[in-house]
C-alpha cells in the first residue's frame, strides 16, 4: 500500500485493527489472524516508505550550506531566523506534522515515564525515529515533540535574556556565512559627469559546524507518578535550566574549536573569547578598580549606532547592583535607570537596555547586538535519551543536540573589563 504521509498510514492501520477486533469478538479467529497479518504487512510497507524518505531527506540536506550574511541578523521573528522554537525551518512538512500531533506528544510522555506503550504509540514513536534517523523507542532515544521543544526554548529565553536576543537558524549540516571583512564603503553622491566608484569588498567567512550539546537531569520514580501535564512542565523546567545555562555561557565565553594541542571539546565561540583574541584588542576597554562614567562613554563610542539601537548591556547581577547602579553623572545623578516593567530588562543606561546574565564574567560589562552580530545554528534537532536505574529507583534524562555559533561582526560588540 502507498502512503502520502503518516496520517494516511495511521488511519489505515486503525481501520484494520478495528476490523480484527470485531472478528475476534465474533469468534472468527482465522479471519482475525488474516487481518492482523495485513497490519504487519502495512507496518512493513510504512517502515520501507519512512526509511526511503529519510534517506532522500539526508541526500537533500547533505553538502555545503552557504548563507548570505544579509539573511542573518535581521532581528527576531523573520522567515530566515525563527528564534522561539527548536523547530527546523528546513524540515519537511511530514516531520513537522508528526511532531505537532497530540498523539505523538502523549506517546512521548508515556515513554519518558517508562510506561507500557500501546501498539499505536510504539508505531508512532518508531515512525518519527525513522524520519529523524534515530534509534527505536525500545533503545530509549526519542525526538522531542514540538510543544515540548518550544517549552524548553521559551523557558531558556526567560532564564537567559541573551538567548532571547539571538536570531537562531535551524539548518542541517555545516553552514558557511559569507561576510564583508573590508572597511565600510558607502555609496557616493555624484552628478552625471562623475564615474561611479567600485565599492571595496573583501570576502571572509564563518563556518558553523556541529558541536554536541548534552545535558542530563535525574528524576525519581515517585515524581514520574505525576499526571502528564505536571510531569511535562517539570521536565521542561529542568531541561531548560540545564540546556539554557550551557548555551548562554557559550555565547559569552565559549572556547570555539580546539587546536590539536587543546583538550577542551568543540563548542560555540563566545563573544568575549573572540574579542580577547583580536590583535590589539580594539573592542575592549579596561577600567581601574570600579566602573566609572567615562568608562561607559568609551564603550558606547566603540559600537556603531545601528547596533546600539537594538542592542543591550549584559552583566551579572553582582556587577549591575554593586557597580552600574551606583554610577553618578557630573551632576550627581544616577545614570542607571531601573526598569521593572520590560521583560528581561532590569534597567537602562544611556537609553540602552541592561540585562542580567549569569553567563557573563563577573566584574565585566558587554555592550552588543546578538541579533545582528552573532550567528547561532542548530545542525541537528534535539532528542532525549532515557535510562532507568532500578536499584536507586531513578531515571536519567539526557537532552542531546548539535549546534554552533560565532561572531558575524566584532564591531557589534565592546567589552568593558577590569584592568589586570
């Protein structure tokens, strides 16, 4: 039998199972066995279809992906940068349709709890696994449903404003972002006798590859007795905290790709790491003892207006409340204006939002624009592994994904740090 999508297969399977049940109840065992044989053949046909589709998708998504820099950094909620979801804009509609279904979400939750799955739930989970080239449900790796992934990402954004500021992409495989590394060359005013000048352009590139993100949480078996809704919320909160902390820290101090002599694992390269590595550190301002008014004006002068208008200051809570909140102008007035209304903003300096970030280095202040000056891509959708421990009556849940990030433009950032 041929299928267009999982929905057609699932409906056909349900009809056959109902017919088999009716035959069993009528005492027609032989006919019921024949009908169940049809179900098995239907399942085999679906597995072949799903495998072929997955292989085709892999071929379509292989090779070098090249992204124009103009497709990034255009702010949140654009077609090229969906930032409030783990959903991949490159996934086909069938994948999104399966992950969007309430049936898959319920099956996933039951599997996460270690409950016995119905035949339909097992088939649904295995079918999603086939499309994403992951293991079967019996081997404990499960692709996260759309609603849960959105919940994790949204919660991570609440915990870390810098994640909310990202313009995240979801492209399979490696990405090469082409950027202009020459000095800016704007258009000229001319009259009809003038000859137009060619703009200077030097081509550089940022290559985003695959860096593994793996974070686990442990839940007691007693907690797994929660109802599905409470259990889902609890799991989302725990995983969001773990994954969010990892990503946020990498956005500031991630080490990037290791050299042959390095021992750290490949990770997204943080802004602070990149600014410190620049020759002469032109995007870094040093201060003595305590941050002063002139230090802040020096930082403001380093970042272009186009970046400041939608950028922000990032600092730890300790830096904000022991230093920034106590800085006075020449007239003795505080320059830090608290903001208790705006989401993810604790105050403003010179009109620029100040955001509290635990991932920042304490005692330092970063002014920058992550939406326009930084690229972050998920190369592989998030999945979860489950492992039960009988003796301790606990279950480990490990969230796993592949992502990478790096600076598009260092001029979008400036770091203020203590001298020495």
